[in-house]
C-alpha cells in the first residue's frame, strides 16, 4: 500500500509542478538581485537575503525563508488535504477499502506519501537554491549576517579562516562542515513544521469530501495562528500556536546555537502531529464510506 501511494505521488504532474513553483520563486528573486545588484538593505527582506550577494552558498537559507510563510504551507496543505478527501470525492475510497487493507494501513500509507512530498519539496528547494546562489553570487566568505537577514558591518569575518568558512548571525566564523550541519538542522525543523500543517490537513481530509475544504481549513488555522502571534492580547496562548516557532530555524545560524526556541519548535509541532494524526485515525476508522 505504501509503495502504491508513493508511486501515485511521483507520477502525478501536480507533485512536480508544485515543487517547480516552489523552486521558481527563489530562483527568480536571485536572478533579479544578480541583475540589478539591489539586495535588500540590512534588517529588511527575508532572512539572509542581503547576505547572499557576499556568499551564494547561504542562499538555501534565504530561499527557505522566502517560501516558508505562504507558499510551502499552501503546497503541503493541498497535498495532505487531497489524501483522503480526494479519494472520497472521486468515489475511489470505497473501492480501496474493499480490498483486504485496513483503514489504519491506508491512512499510514497516505501519511508516508505526504511526508515524502514534504521532504522532496524542502530538499529540492535547498539544492536548487544552493546551485542558483553559487552560480549567480559565487561562494565567498560573507560579512556577518544580521539577525533580520542583513549584514552587520564591523563584525569579525573569520580572520585566517575566511577562505574556508562562512559567518554566523552572531559574527563568529562557521566552517563548511558547521554550515552544512546547520542547514540540515534548519531543513529538519522546517520539515517537522510542515508535518504539523500536514497533520491538520489530513485530519480535515477525513472529515470532508472536499479537497479544497480540507486544504483551506488547514490554511485558515495557520492564518489565525499568524494573527494571534502578532496580537499582544493573545500572549498567553502564543507559545502553543502552530506557527509560533516557524522561524526558529534561523537560530541554527547563530554561534553558539540558540536552542530554546528550536527545542520548543520541535516540541510544539510534535504535539500537533500526534494530536491531529490521532484524531484523523479515530475519525477515519469509524467513517462511513459507503454512502
């Protein structure tokens, strides 16, 4: 069953169209910056975006910051929302369950397919943005990356290590190995964050037969979370909102790493994944699919 769902995922044109569109935005932004030489000033624009003109190897971090707030969650919500609701709307769900396959196994197979899509999307965006960044901006040791994505003049650039290191947000040099490790950590946190989105959409996909209803429902939750994150009156619930720690991956690029928000980000997403997947299983296992 898992093999079947993975095969369906990779052979669907919309899977690769979605990933291509996710890659297209960072590539387009990089081309505009390279052609016009007008990078955002320090402290403005997406995280790391003003630093990539100094070192294109940092562009994967900027690319992830570009797609994370809107485009990646939309793609994940649509894929996860289609998991069960799509089968139900086309009438194929009942035929799937006629075979000797338990509903739990079917739901697990759908979940594995969604996880695979998330990993493919994040990894391909990271790889293509690295290639784009190095090709357009080269790979040179940058000045220190500012906390909001800008450069901070006057901070150390690594001294004798400049030829083999990048510079953290805090100004301390990072070796190539450290930079790769921190990019991997950022990818892991973003992936887990998107699994929280997927879990919500998958649950809604078991509630409704409308793919758009499930996807838009998950996006409505995320938009509501973003509104509350910026609302002072909601400070009591902000630590528990799904989008609260989405940008905590930036702390991987500090020296030393700021672990507090990263750990909280992993923790809160784990709770959302467990709770909504359990709700999806409970609802789907008792769902009447014969009507």
